[in-house]
């Protein structure tokens, strides 16, 4: 597959989809794919600068007429549709068709809405990388999973290139390290806060009942006082 993909990219950075049937098949396959819908010659030129930077991601282009039959979420063109390998809904981008903006869209949305805690995430949040994170520490029980589902809904609304949404329990080794650093025990869970590394680590703790409305207000209030790159 990698050889075939590289061969395609050597011939053309993106492959044109010319039939509704072919487009529907591509939409149903759980493999990472980026599809340019409509656009000018200049838009295509910017789009085709991007594929060489990604392995394991297919790049396509198609007409507005075909795309609107398959992707009802497209409201205007040019647009880019991202089909994810992970089991999540498609994402659509209708912003500026520039190389860097397209890359930011792919990097932000071609990953889970809420990330599990990993060493990479720890490095991003607790070192001076400019990243900010909404972190949920929870137990592996019904209440913990309920709060995680609420966070996923809000992450779809608020995540951006530099705002991560992260969840962990405190049974894993990494979870234990973060819980210890934050001074938390099982009795403190679920616990949520927004962290941002500046000269020192800034922590904004959520207090109150873990409802969608309350968490939404918490993020919105923080966001108004801490401008960051807007949703793509």
C-alpha cells in the first residue's frame, strides 16, 4: 500500500474522483483521506503542496456537484473533507485555501477528539510548546465515562491547533504521575482543569457539578480571557 501510495504521489499529489459511486466508496472506507471539493486553480495548487508531507493519508479532489450528493454537511466551496481512520465523524474545512492552513486543519482533526494521556501529550502540555490543555482525570466507572462523553461533545466545539483535550484515569503510570503532580487522589475525582505552560504552569480548575452546561461555561469563560487560535 505504501508503494502504491507513493507512486500516486509521484505521478500527481492528488487523485481526481469523477463518479458518485467512487466517491461514496471512498467515504465509507475507514482510511485517512483528504478530499478537495471545488475550488480554483490557485486553490488546487496550494492543496497539492500538502500530500508530500503525510504518509498513510490519501489525497483526492472532486467536483462540488458530486461532493454535495455524498457529503450533505458541505455548505460552501471550496471545502476540504477529512475522512478519518479513527472511528469518528468526518470533518469539513471551508477556510483559507493556503498550504499552512490546510496542514493545520489536518493536524488538528486527524486525531481523536479527546486524546488519551501519553508521553507526547505530557511533553506538549508541561513544556513550553505554546499548547494548552483541558485535562480530565477520572475513575474507570460509570460517572467517569459519563463526564468523558460530555468532554467529547465540547471538544468537538472548542478544540483547535493549540488547545488539546485529554483524558486519563489515575491507575496508569502516566496518570499516577500527573495526579501526584496535581496533588490529587481518587477521592478528588473526577477532576478537570485547563493548563497552560508559560514561565510557570498556570492551572485553571473546574469547580461545580460536571454537567455539559457548566463545563461549557467554564471553557467559554477561560477562552474569553485567554485568546488562542480559533477553531478551523
